């Protein structure tokens, strides 16, 4: 099973950009679909983006389409979330997750994903 560590969060002004990274341990990273989720204060966790093991299939929540891009580098055991045109409503703790059962399209509704990171805080000021 993989272990996940996120990085790249921080404070940014509205309209700015950040790139989150999620580094995975283990030699089986390329067999997992990967996803990014977020949880804002007082709100439920929501799926933001996901990517298949081969990068040929991606999913984006409507709220981030055209602004966020998910990608992965299986040689580096890392998945990325490039976030552009950030809005105050993007403020949240962002988590990466891994699953062998889920696809990029259904990862947001698949229970009991295989692994979660500890989260990284993104704060967007207005």
C-alpha cells in the first residue's frame, strides 16, 4: 500500500496560482488511480480532480474545470495539481488519495479509498 505526502499549499491572492504535489512511497504507484479532494471549514470533503494510472483519463469538478490541471509522473511517484485563477472559495485543506479499485470518473464516490495524505492548506485571500 502506498503512503502519501502532500506539499505546496500556502497563502495566495485571488487570481494567483499554486501547484500542489503528492509524493507516494512504494513501487506500485503506477497501479493506482489518484485524486485530489478538498475540505473547507464547515463543509464536507469534495472531490476536485482525479487521474487514471496511465494518465489517459481525468476528472474535474465543475467548480475547477478550466482552472485546475491534474497530472502525474509515475517515474517520480508523484501526482500534481496545478491551480490557476484561484478564488477565495478554493480555500480548503487539500488531500490526495489513491485507489486501485476506483477510476478517475468514480473516485469521488468510491468508498474506502486505499490511502490518504495528511493534507495541505491552501488559503486564497480576496
